[in-house]
């Protein structure tokens, strides 16, 4: 037995749920399913309800099971009514527990029941290939994975636990990693956990771009939902594990934190209207991407960036700038002299603000102009207030920035991060090495 095989044998015990947990989840799932069926019987559009997700498939991880109940709705039902019925059944089935409305392609209902996250999700009761919503494939995924041999389900659990340990597990927008179903399909193709590791590491069968076709729908590539960052992290983690196997990868391998970098971090912290997590992270990531583009467009190159949030109403955009101070002048290069109209327009637009206009050695017109912003924090403060023009922030984030944004660095940022756990977590993440490990 190789060292990797010995580690895998030990990890299998960590990945295998106990009988008492399985029994408790079985009782809970039956109760929730019965309530969903009873709620659905009040709506003629509902054709039934079925248990789905990793517990129903037999591939869930100990202590991490989510229960999914799919409400099957007549495919002739209009979309608005589909959503209305789905939410009504979810609210009734989970009545008595704090409810949250989540969004995928369509809204669904989520609640915590006896410490377990339960989702009641509407789907159209369609035949294979006649998809009307993203959830329609889920019950077909269920049938596929339930048919796996028990040993192969154990290999799936190993892969899921490894992915969780290195920080690449989870399809939600915040993570943009590997979904549970993606892990199941990977093992289906590779056969075993170690074979999957070798494929990721590039030892066998890893040539060309990564692609993961859905066996239930060959036109669907599961890899499109996985970020390049998480794919690269998985590849690096697989190589590191095969090079030096360790049980730590299944328990959680964190990147090394670099305290010296903390003083370089600049944060824009703000409050905003409470949003569902998936909507919130979509807005934060979109806003952060636009902010970085805007900053780099005016000369403030950003080395690393990320968003942090309490997943409710407080968030921050974190940046490690390569420079936070710029010279008070910059060169603007214009068109070549053969483009008469463009040259005249360039000169007109820059003449008033220019200290010098000339022809560069390559034949292009050039202008030496003064920068409006030379200090990053000042630009960030004005962008947040809307005083420096729009930069592409989403509606809710822009409103929160205008009303409450604080630009923080150094001691101020450290104090706030010490008081607010979510911000402290974001600070540790942005200053941690993450080559094949999860963030610090």
C-alpha cells in the first residue's frame, strides 16, 4: 500500500457518516417530504414532490448534509405561476422555521430545521431533455448517482472532503467552486479518488482545457460555473497531495498568512440593504471587478482584490494596490498625424488641461496633463460618494457606498477587522498564500 493509499484509507473514515446521523437525517427528510407533499396537494399544478440532493444520493459528508425537496410542477404552468406555487409550497412545508428566499434561475425557499439546511425547490415535471428551468435536471442527476455502487459513493465523499479542505468546494457565487454534482461526475469518469487526483495533477488525461459534460445533458458543461481561480487551486492541491500525501488536506489546509502585507491593504467598508447571499455576492463581485478596472484605467494598478461580507448588510471591498500614490502628471498618447479629425479632437480635449503638447518619436500626438487624483484613498472616497463619476457599481452596492462608505487602511482597518469577524476573515484571506490551499 502506497503512502497515498494509506492516507486515503484514513480519510475514508472521516468522510463516512455514522449510523445515528443517517438515521436522524432519514427521519427529518421523511417529515419534510410529507409536509411538502401535503402543501403541494393544495395546488392543482403540483404533480408531486421528491427528495433530492446529496443525502438522497448517498454522497453527503458527515455534519454537512443539506436536504433538498423538489416540487414537481406541471410544465404547462406559466413561469410567474410556477414561481408563486413553488414559494407557496415551500413556505407551507417549512412553516414554523425561519424562512429565507434564495435565487437560482428561479426563487426557492430555504430554512434551517433542527440544525439542517432544508431547501424546497420548484422544478418542472418534464421528460429528459425538455428542460424549462435549471432545477429540472436535478431529479435525473439523483437517479444517475443513486445507481453508483456504494464503493464509488465513498470515492465521491473523499473527493468532496478534499475539495472542502482546500477551499474549492461549493457552487455558490461566493465560492464559484465545484458543486457536489460536479464531484460526483468527476468520480464517475475517473473511477476513484486517486485517479481523479492524477487527472487534476496532469499525470494522466489532463491535456487541453478543463471540461466536464453533464451525463444527463451533454450540451451542458459543468465547468463553466467553476472559476479559473478554483480550478487552478484544485490542480495545485492535487499535485501537492500526490507529491506529499497528508490527512491535513481532508481536514483543512490553510494558506500561510503574510502579516507584513496587511499594512498595504486598503478597504472600502460600507453598509447596505440586506440581500439574499447569492444576490449579494453577485453584486459584490460585479462591483469589485468594475472598481479594479476603473482604478487601473487611471493608473492605480491593483495586485489583488476580494470582497468580504457578513452575508447580510455589511460588506467591504479589499484591495492590495501596487502603488497608492501617483505622480501629479501623466502622458496621454493620441493618434498619429494621418488621422486629421482624431488629432484635432485630441488636441482640443487636452489643450486646456495640458502643460505640454508634442509629437512623440512614433509619430503620435502626446500631451502632458495633470492628474485629478494622485492619492488612492481620496479617489476611492470620491468614487464611493459618486463625486468621481460612475464606475459600474451595482444598484444596491452603489446606494450603500453613497450613504455609509469608509475608506480604511493601517491602524483604522486593523481595529475594525478585530471587532468584526467577517472583515477579519477577509483580511486574513487577502494576505494569505493560496497555492493549492484554502484562504487563511
